[in-house]
């Protein structure tokens, strides 16, 4: 790095040294000098080896690690794992530090910020009008899921948040010597608490545990930061154009959730769990509103002797049950106390709970969140009309926005189920009503005909006088619970139903039939109360997505229902399963082509397209930087509306810190605006680019399928050379690792598939097949092939994003470490047959990537990530080394509990060091 970069990173290095020193002192004080010296020796040798490729250091390191006792191994794993966590905190704080320094210096807005996006749009022709139109129909929604790659306990996260606050205190305040010592003491206490906090869960998470963990991020970030984001955006727009003055934007950005509603492969999500999830979410929202109202009431102390108020505000204050003579001339306080009393009654009616602070009296409950908004608007308008507009711009402004965004249900819950389940349930219902009808024996056309007739009829299909299977009863129960939830909390409480493994029109109509049976589809009114969302997952399903939607839109019965959803249709695209099915490159390309085809089909039928991207945390699951990913979508694919999944450890990384969380929300909003309003200015990819990409994808697909699905023994190699078996025993989620009780890769969920490859540092799902594909292409096009690939990298955002994400994965991979895991494979012939192929493809992929990018080193254009790797990877190698040694002992029958626990601790530490591991 240059001197300037060094200066900018000085504070980061100081934080890492400080935290490392405190951790070292903690280990010495808790376990003695011998343990500390052992850990320090391993640390120094690992750094020497990583930095200088010192052969002697490696030999000494391996000799030390191979002779550790079980207790020593546990101490070392914990020390290196916690150091990875602490480095993560220091890096996050440094990111906040640099962002603040950039803003304080008044520098030009950075790309990806809302300020930069708004400036760019206002500089374009009709920018202001385009933005006004955009906000009328925009929808941006990150959706939290419970996919289990977050191995960190909430207790650990709580400790880390204390450390983050103390680091932030050092940045923002000029501390006196006494304050600095107090801060240092507090850091030492926090690190000691972290060290003494159990890293692993003692029991498997339940679904409701996952719900509670997800709700934590509303406390940390969403409830406060999302309203602040809206306020900042409104102020920014008003500063640019007077047409936006006094304009309140529609609530175009909301959080969504799968936690408590995703039943695909999770038998523990039931109607009862859905109801409890909604109760927990609603409770969180009500408690926040009540706390904010109580504080607001203490602040709005204006007296009628000094201010005027509107007639509407007078009427609102007169309805208050607060009759205290001390507040008789304070109408705003009376109005707020009345709102508080009504909300307390609502809290009691809906949830059977009382607020911590009792209301001043009894008042009628609200029937909807919209009524609460109306009362808050009355307070806002009276202040605005009577010289107090400045007062409206604080807590009241943020509370009004919070209620608009979160309602009485906090976050919309998506229901998801596999199409195979829907098929079985519908078949049972139809046969019970008509024993001669064998639905499962019908072809697609015949099924569609039967289903259309049923969803067009108001006659119920299910009978209360018949007994159905447990599966059918469960499915009907959860949809009926969703119907009740809409009546109870509002239509937005459960607005979406997703069909996993969609491969045809009948899959969507089967869900429609179940919705009719549950009161969520009304044939007589041609009304649908939820969105029916197909999820196209495999390569074949992606290729069939546009034809399937074309046929669906051509069915009048469905078209009429869609009209009740404002002729907007959501389609979900599966990244992780398509990757596991066809490999990294082919998955990305088929997703891109599917989007282009869907845009054409939707335009043909005049239906608005909303894409839901099932992106994961790691590149192997479709992850990567959200900003670049959204901008890399084909033209017309975003259309102002986008949803995407946030899952696993990425939720913590993005949203545990409020400032980082708000920044990530801003990035999503900015990217959606740019992709919707500026994409028309970008040139479409050249025809030779498309042709080349098709050839690359075909070759990569063959290479990937040949290795993963056609190489004899690869399934055994995978299970023995990775920690997949041990991950299945780690208490990191309520969902089983496989859809069926088998070891088949086809049945394995994509998350543990990717997570396992990341632990052994091979990261196969994020790159395999690309090297072979490029090699074949260059051999077939020796004269201009490389020039074409380089032009694609330079001029086509889709291709450059694909390669950028792959480069990140390759930089985090380590073939030397992966070779140690290969030694776990018992069959020497199998090991010698497969690993050299993996090693050769890895080397080839790096070589062709450098050729195409024209760079000599990986990440030479990404100094932040490169710096991160330098900081943390010397601490990962020892963890990988001891993990392999523990796996050997465990699989050879060592029943010492410390061995099993050590494996799980190492999984946690490696995941923390990699950050986006699953």
C-alpha cells in the first residue's frame, strides 16, 4: 500500500493491536503463561509463514499443532476464533470511521451512496420527474431468512456490541486521560466477558429461537435506522428540487421475513408457530411505539397560552382520557396521551398484554395501523400549520414513518412450501371429493383443466366431515392461520406465498386452490389476497420459467385474479440450488437469460414484473456485493421493484451495527434507483459477448456436472473431505441439512453444501468449471478469444461482476489447506483420482482469471478486501490445521467430548474469519 493508504489504516492497525493485546492478556490471566506462550508461538509462526513463506516456520507450526493435547487445542481454537471476531469488529468500525471522515471533509459522495445516486439522477434529463414516478410504485425489500450459516450465539453478539460501542466512543470523543483509562478498562472487561461466554449452543435452535434472533436486528437497527433513512432521503431530495419540499415519500422500502413461515423441508414450521411468530413480531412493534409515544409526550409540552393549535388537534386532545389539571392547557400532551391509551388498548386486545407504563385511562382500541397513523398525522399537521414545523422533524417524524413501514405486524412474513407437498395435498383433497379422480396420474394439461375449474368455483373442496392426512391438515391449517393473521394484523402481515421447486403452471394453480380453501382467494370477486410466487431453482426450471409464466398469464381465470394484485406478479429466482445443480458460471448465466426472457413475457401480457432474488451470503450461493449485483441485472429486470434474501452470517455482518446497517439499506435503495432509471443509458451487451458467454456456460456446465455428479465416488469424497457430517450435528438452525434422509448431493441443501466447501478452504461452488471453460474457448478461438474475453470484462457489467465475485472466492481459498482435508478420505485411490483434478482446475481458473483481468495478483484492485485477508488469514490456517487433526481423531473413534466440541468451535472460528462462508 502507498503512504496515504497506510495513514488511513493506522487507526485500524491500532485497534487490532489493542484488541489482540487485551485478548492475549485475558488468556494469560485466565489460563497461565504456558497457554499464552503456546498461542503466541503459533501466532508468530503462522504470520511468518503467511508473510514470508518461511519453510522453517511452517515446519515448526505443524509440529506444534500436531502435538497439542485436547485441552491445548481447545484453548488455541478459542483464542484464534475470538481474535477473528475482534478483527471483524475493528474492520467494521474502521469502515464507519472512514465514511464519517469522508462526510466531514465534504468530499464528493461515494458511488453507491444515496447522495451520489440522487446527484446522478438529477443531472440526467427529467431526473426529478423520473424519481417522482419511481417512488409511486417502487418496492425494495431485503428479506431475512433463517438459513443456518450463522454459527454465532446471540450472547456472543451482545458481547461484541459492547466492544463496538467502546471502540466507537474512542473515535467520536476526545477522551481525557481518565476517560481513556476508563474506556480501556471497559474494553478489558468486555473481552473477558466474551472469553468467558460459551461460544456454542448447548441445544438445537427451535424455529421460535430463530424468530427471536431475527427480531434482535429490529432492536439494533431497523426500527430506528429505516425511518432515519427515509428522513435523510426526503431532506436530500428537497435540497435538490423544490418540488420535493414538504413531500413525504411512500414507504417503498420494507423488511420482509421467512422466519416462522418457511416450511420447505422444515417440519417444525406449523400453523401454531406462524401464529406465535406473528405475536412475537407484533409485540416488538407495539412496545417500540409505546416507548416512543411516552417519550414524545414528555417532549410536546407546548401550552395554548403560547401556541395555536388546529381544530383537529383540539378534538383529538379532548378525546384523551387524561384529565390531569397539570396538563389542561397542553393539548399536544393530551393528544399524545390519548393516542397512547388507544394503542395500549389495542395492545391488550390483540396480544393480551399491558404496556410497562400504564395509560392514563381507558380508550377505544385502534382497528388498524392506519388509524394510528391518522392520529399522528393530526399532531404533525397542527404543529406544521402553527409555526412549529421544526418540532415535527424529530421523534414524531420517525415514529410516523415507523408505523407506516412496520404496521402492527413489524415485518411481512412469506410462506414457502415445496411444490411436491402442494401436489400431494391437492391430490388428496380432489380424490376425497371424487374418488374416481386420480390427480397424480393426469398430465400437465389435464391438471390445469381440473385446477381452473376448482379455483373458479366458490364451492369448498375440503369437507369438515372427512378425515385427511396429517400433511394435508397441516397445510390447510397454516393457510387458514395466514387468513386469520390478515384479519387480525392487516393485509400486509402475510402477503406472499412462495412455491419451491416450481416447474410448471399446475404448481402455481395448486397453490391457488389451497388459498381458495383457506379464504385467501375469492372466486366470486376474482380477488386474491396474497401473491402467488413461483420459485424457479434448477437450471432446467430457470430455462422453463418464461414459457411457464407465458402460459399462466394466458389463462383468463388467473389473469382476472392478477388484476386484483394491480397486475403485478412476483417471480423468485433460486441462486443456490441452480449453482449446486449446474455450477457457478452456468447458474449466473441461466439466471441472467431467464430475467431477459421474463421481461419480454411480462411486457407481452402487460404485467409488472417484480423479481425476488434468492441470493445467499457467499458467492457459491449467489452472494457478493449487493450494489454491483443489482446493477448487473439485464435492462428492464428491476423496474423499481426488487426483493432479495439476506441470510446466515450476512445478516449479522450487515445489520448488527446500526450505522453499517443503515449504509447497507441505502445501498439497496441506491442500486434499485440506478438500475431502474439509468439502465436505459447503458449499451446492451454485444452479440459476440452473448455468443461467447453461451459457449463458456456450456463448457463450464459439462466440467462441473462431470466432476460433481458423474465422477464415481465424488459423493464419498465430499462427505469425507469436508465437515459436512459434523455441520449436520452443529446446533445452528432448526432445518435438517438434507431434504431427505440420504447422502446424495441432489438431496443436500445448498447451504451446508457451500458451507462445507468453505470450511476446507476449497470453495468449489464459487469457481469450479470456469478454468476449463475458458481453456476450451481459447483453444477454439486462438486468434481473438482472449481479446473478446477481455472486452467482456471491461465493457459488460454482468461478466465483470461474475469474475469479481469469483476472484473474491479464489482469494479466500487455499489449495494447500484443502490438500490436508483431502487426506481425510480413507480410500487412497479415490483421493488420488479426485484431488489432483480439483487442484489442476483451481490453478487453471486463477491463471485464466489473471489473463482476462490483466492483473498479476488477485484483488489488486480491491485493497480493502486484500487488507482484510492479510489481517485475518494467519489466524485461519492454524484453525484449519487443528480442525483436520480433530476430524481424524473423531472419525477414528475418539469419544472425548473435547474433540467434538473442538471441531464445532473450529467451525465457528473459520466461519468468523471468512465472514461470508455459507
